[in-house]
């Protein structure tokens, strides 16, 4: 059955590897790097450098990789973003601190650990195509992600 990428237990491993990595398309270090959890592609979120025909790289990638559904881990924020067609939503994080709390935008600097149960829920929503029914805070992305 289809499954999302295998993620390491410690967020620091992902952050250290991708934080200063160059984008494969523009060869620059992205200001807002993102990792596709479906195929593992490393893309620039909102990067004008990788924009093609007015569409930013994450939106383009979601069209090619997931038939207009994309699931991305935002490296500098530890948050999952879902793209569905012309809409997007912040899903939350699958990495939590020792108290089971998210650290959005990595402001607190606490070590983060993979929450297997949350990751399982994310994968189940992807496989069962229930993002539209589960997540209520959808907004237009205007091809700018």
C-alpha cells in the first residue's frame, strides 16, 4: 500500500540536513525549504527563483507528484502544509517536544521527536483522501507556494 516517507525520530536530523541544502532546481539555499513527504523531493516554498509560468515550485510539484495533492514538511517551521488543487492548509506538526506540544516556527528551540500516532493519522488521511473533510481551515494559495 502507498505510504509517506520514513522520517527520523529526531527533528534535528532533518533540520541539520536540509537547513542549508541547495535547491535542486535553482541551486540556491531556499529561504523557506520544504520536503515532499510523498516522494522526498526538496523544493523552495514561495521561492520566486523556481517559479514557472507564474506558479511556485510547491504547487507545481503537487500537480506532478500527487495529482494536485501535495504534503510538505516545512523545514524551518516543523509544520506540515497540505496543497489540494488551488487551496492549502496548515495541518500541524508530526514532531512534538517532550511534553507533547508543537513548536511551530521552532521558536522555543526544544528538541522535537516524531509522534508516530500523528504521522499515522496524516498518512491515513492521505491514503483515504479525507483531507477535504477533516481539515476546515482551507485558503487559496494563488499559486504562490
